[in-house]
C-alpha cells in the first residue's frame, strides 16, 4: 500500500502558509488514524493535525521552525515498518507544481514590504522604476493588469511571472456590489450561507479560527470591506456604514446567517434594519451603536500610527487594547498574535482606516432607538475585558428576544483570544436559528 502524505493543511479561507511547531512522534513510531502527528502554527493559533491513516511514522520533510505553503509535503506515514520507502522519490511524486500554492502577493504589503526593503537594490530600484521581470510584464499586459499594483516576491521586490499569476487568481475573488465598486469575497464550505464581516482595521482573517470549523457545515462568505485587501478603495471623504450594509446585501441571494464583529457588527445592525428579509440570524460580536470617547481616541491613534509607522509597531500598540491579561502574559500566544495582527494591519492601508473612522463618527448614536424594531434571532457575544465597547450588553438588552454570551476573561479581539468559545457560541446559535 502506498505511503500516506502529511501535508500542511489549509485551515480557513485566508491561510496561505503555516509553520511546523512540533512532530510529537519519533521516526519509526506506530501511528493510529486520528492520532496527532503534527502541530502547526498559523497567523492566529496553533493546531494539531491528525493522521488520516494508520501505519508507521516514516519520514520528516519539514523541520520544526520552518514555514511552508499550504499543500506542502511535510511528512510521510508508511503502511508498515519493513516496507521499502524511497523518501526522495516520494517527495518528487508529491511535489506540487511551482504555481499550485502561490502566496498571494497582494497580502504582502506593509510588513512584507518592510522585509523586502532590506534586500539589495536592483538597477530598476535605483532609477526609480519598480523591478519587473520581462515575462511578468508580458503576462500582466496580456491579463490587462497594472503591474505597478502587484508587489513582488523576487530579489529586491522584483515582480515575477508567478506574482502576476497569483495576483490574477486573487482578483477572481472580486465581486461587484455597486457601480464601479468590487469587493474581495472569500468563500469556503457548503451548506446554508453565513456572511462574515470583520471589524475596524481587520480583514477576513480575523475569523480564521472560526472559519475552519464552520466551513464544515456552512457556506462561508467572508467579505473584505471597501479599502481592505483587494477590495476597491474609492477616494471619498468617508466610508458610510449604511452603504456598507448595501454592499453586504448585494452579496446575499437568499436569507443568510450574518456575523459581524465590532465595526462589522455595526454593519450587520444596519443590514438588519434595512434588509431584514436577507437575514436568517444575526450574531453581533462586541457590538456598539455609540462610539465612546475612548473608542474614538484609540481609533485616532490607530490611524496616526498606520500613517507614520510600520505594521509591527501598530500591532504592539493595539494588543493591550484588544486582548486580556491572559493572552498578553503568555509569551508564545502574544508573539503569535502580534505576528498575525501585524500581517492583517498591513492589508488595511491608512487611507482606508481614515475613511472608516469618519464613517463611524457620523453613524455613532444614530441607531439606538431602532434596535427594538429588530425581529431576527440575535446572539450578542460580549467580552468581559473589553475596553473599547464595554456597553455591548445594552445592545443585547435592547433587541427583543436576543441572547447574550459573555466571555469573561477576553478583550475586544475575542474572536482570536477566545476562538473556541466564540466558535461554540456561534455554532449553537446557528443550530437554533
């Protein structure tokens, strides 16, 4: 019987790569189907990977500490200990094509660009031109893409043909929601539709811990709002929350479960008030209807740091506002979370933050008297250590027949800090609705 592949999995819609943390078993150890054979780390969390077949743990291809793309061969399980096993031939047989798992270059702004800046400058760099491989320029021209909008992964930030191909593939996720406006929409799973809307300064990866499990039973639709990721960023004074609700409604062709966190919860509330017929259930995570002075002050500082500094500095500033003492005191969890937060921050340009900040300020306080009109099964998930939207429980109380789930020791970034508890609460609510 052929050996069994242990590959880097894709745990959610936004995961592109993972880091091998540990191989719990020694080479030659017996393995039972369902037994943990690998521990990996993503931007947001650690995960245990189970064996898909029984046999003998035969070979390691990726050592602890190495980061590889999803789908990469990491290890192998043979049927028995004494059968012939050619590790090199097995690796060659299971090597993905060069472009099978490209890292989406659009997500390599900010922190990624800072790392590339340290590389030696090419002649193109010195002349003020972006370094672009001739084959990449030809493919971009063929696909009618602006090559100057494509970050490069080659030496000195050089744009390669693979970068252009990956950028083109990523753009296939764009969905038109209004005249001249297309948003990046990530999809996963089958079943009843679930719309996911992230908070201020976040993208769809904020729901990565939930998406891996929910996509087993539901069809997930995760939207990056205007100005985030690949979504269009119209040059306007502010991004209005009611308009964001219209954008979201354009993505729904039947009644759907709607989940929003923070700013995404504000959009979800607007969606419920304007397009109730499109919502089957509502989940509001750390919601607000009136931005407190503290929230507005943090948002202002958020914007200023994004304008003047790098994503790692922004992540370090945000962490005490978003997470509780438990996570901050755990060195490993804090490091992993800061890494993910910096990567996510890099995908939200400062100009977009400013426009969303202006939209929040205008919308704040306009919907308090409307909550009582909502007649949709609603779950409010509130965080006991939330410094930014501590009045979330008042929103739950104002919506008739809503349920409240408090997660006592978590902060505002509860989808990341208390991922399992949030996922369990959402799943229970969806099952009831």
